[in-house]
């Protein structure tokens, strides 16, 4: 089954543990989560970068942790992103508000 550009951005092998949003003009979102590999985390970042909902997606860090009761490891990550307003870039929206 193919996913449209509006489909699920979260890969099957990645999960979120926290979502925080900064109020104010930046309105930045912080996503904290885990994935089974660096490739899985990179796929999530790529999907966010190509999303109509986010821009300025920055992977702030990836670390390796034990997988709870399992014998393997997981990649823990922190991502910052800025929501787009109505699917438009916030830079373009700010410029149009100023009449530019």
C-alpha cells in the first residue's frame, strides 16, 4: 500500500516518547523518541523535511541505549521542527502579513 504525501510520517520502527511545543513567535516543536537504527531515525527526519506540516527540521542528537528488557540497543533522538501555517512556509506567511 503506497502512502500519499499526507500519510503517516512515523516509520514502523520509530516511536515518540514526548512531544513539546514552545509557545510564542517561534512555535517550535520538540520531538523525543527512539528507533531501532540510525537509518530508521534518518528516514523519519527525511519524512518530516518533506512534510507539508513542518519546516526547519533539525536532528539535535542521537544516542545509543539499551532496549529495556531486550538484549539489543535502540537509538534515542531529539528533533526540533517549526510547524508550517496552513501548509505554507512560516517565512512566506510572515512576509505576506507584512505586505511583501
